[in-house]
C-alpha cells in the first residue's frame, strides 16, 4: 500500500523503487516509530481531532504491532517504501479503515526525524555506558601500575621516564572529554519535532507539549522548518564518534607497537588476539588493528553526511534519507569497538621488566642531569649544552650516562661532585611531581579524580 497514490497513474519503476525505498534499513526504527505513533494517536483523541474511541483503537492496534516486533515476529510487507508505510499498512490489516486517521496532522517529515532522535537518544545512552566501562578498565590497570616505569616518547624517540598509570590515564581523560561531548549532544538532541508537519506546522489543534512529554523530550522544537530539515544531532553524534574512535585508534597504535616482541611491553589475552594461517608463531593484535582500520569509515560517515547537508535548501529533501545507514554504521562500529577495547584493556598483561629495562635506555634521564646542573646554578641553556655533549660522548663510546666516572663527568663540567649518582628511571619519574606530572604521588591523586568521575 502506498501513502501517496492519488495523483499517480503509473506504478513506480521496479529499479527506481529499489533505489528509493528505505525499508530494508529503516526497519531498525520500528520500535521508535510505533512509540511516536502511539503518542500521536493519543494526542489526536485527547484534542478531539479524532474520536476517543478511534484513538483507542489506533493505540491498541499499534501496541499489537509493537508486540509482534518485540517477539521477533514482525508482520510487515517487505515491499514497503519505508517503516512508516509498513506500520500503517499493518495497522490497516489489524484495525481496518480507521488506520487512515493516524496520519492526521502529521507528515513523514516530522515523523522520521522524531524516530531518529528517539533512536539516537537510546543509542547515545548505551554509548555513554560503553565509554564508562572502558574508562573503568583503564583505571583498573592504572591502579596496578602506579610504579611501573616505561619510557615516555616524543617524536617516537625516548624522552623521559613515566609511570604506566600516567600513560593509561591520558586515555582516560580523552574518553572523559568524549563523554562530555556526547552528553552535550544528547541534551541538545532531546527536543520533539513531532507536530512540525511537512514543514509549516498544522491547522489542527494539536498539543505538542503533550507528545513531547509522552516521548520523554524536554520540549517541542521551536521552528517547524528547522525541525524537519535539521540533522545537526546526527552530525554531532558522528563528530563525537569520529573523535572518540580516533582516540581508540591512537591507543590501538600504541598497543600494536607494544605487543611487538621488539617492544614487548604488553601481552594481549588470547581472547583478543588471532593467529596467522601460515606462520605458527604469530599472535596478532587484531582488535587494535581493526579498530584503527574502522576509524576510516567512522570519519567517512561524518564527512559524507556533512557533504549531504551542505547544499540542501530548506526544508525536507530526500537527500536526508541518506543520514540513516551512515548513522547506524557509526553507532554500531563505535559501540562494538568500545566493548572489545574494554575487554582487551582489562585482560592485557603489562610486562613490568621489559618496560623498566626500556625506561632507562636512550638517555631518558638526560633532562634530570641538566635540571640538576640548573639547580646548582648553571643557566639551563648552558646545562643543556653540557649534557648534550655528554650524550654525544656516550653514543660514540657505546656507554650510558651512568657509566661515566666522576673524572669523565668533570671534563664536561668541572664542578660535578665526587660521588655523582644519576636518577634511576623511577626516581626520575618520581621527581616530576608538579600538578599533572608523572610522579606516583601525583598519579595517585589523579587516579582519585578519575575514580570520582565514574
Ligand atoms: N524515508 C524517508 C527518510 O528516511 C522518510 C520519508 C520522508 N518524506 C517523504 N516525503 N519522502 O527520510
């Protein structure tokens, strides 16, 4: 059954129908579509726009369809144009001609965007929970590794020793910002477009406050033209998702490196690794790699959707139907990535000895020596120069800084004390005790702050 046959003399071309129909993917909105229609049908009855009795029959029929959907036995015509026509067709089978009254004072333009807001609101809450779970896994690992040292890098060159908890909590704070962006988007999203009609509102005495309340929205949208044309809430979720998955992808890159035997910093649980079909020794960090790979499509959905929107005149245009597959895939991809990351992080084993051994390699305590000279009155620039020459000397002679005797040290700066001992990597990390620094005492406070967010 078509919702718009009246002025047409011919059937839609078969290929054109295949091209135009959205039912195969917007069936995912069935639950939300029914919820919106039930609220609308109730409102029509309360306002006397249709009879109380008619309203009750519509609601009953819609509730029955909802039961069919929930029990996994939907009775929709698979050739339907979209979920909206599928529901109306099924409703007619159940309640008869009165089904035709449901669409009074409503358009699919306000209907579809109501459905999508309802759907994304739920999915957004699930996404938020998945972020929280991953943050908890990071905090759990951080708690175990407040005194585990590893090299911190800049330019992927050894920089200064840090503790692993500090490194892991960096990702906690990225996710904290993601969570905040999602919450902001969810709040802005929570307005009801229902009752905006095709785009100009309606002359029927509808009650938009009532339907908004029934659907748990904070208020009705204030402008009917904006309401049916707006997909900012979709873009906001996609933008949040793109950045969030970029964060996962950066962690994925580190885990992938750290899992390589050349680093050997982390051993991933078998449940989150895979093997090679030819090389028996292989254990690959697939979850991390694939997340890094899937980041491409999540970014793509954001830019793709912005491109769909950029030239659209007000108000509804069929182009907008393209929002759904991109959004569904964005939500599915991100939620699944967050879930597998949670498991991968929670079950990972960090190799303290490997990290500790690497922490001191590559002159990572050179800054400590320069700082020390600066404390002894040498201008920092000059101290930097002195230690730089020490490093060059060590490199040429295949030595570490701590191998230099006091005699050698004094060739670079005459006032080196007789017994000069360099910081160990852990002492080095512990010395950086400024607020937000890597010293275990600061990191313990940071952990407290992180736990308070959860
Ligand atoms: N299937 C459409 C979408 O997904 C909803 C119908 C919009 N209205 C229309 N007259 N085609 O956006």
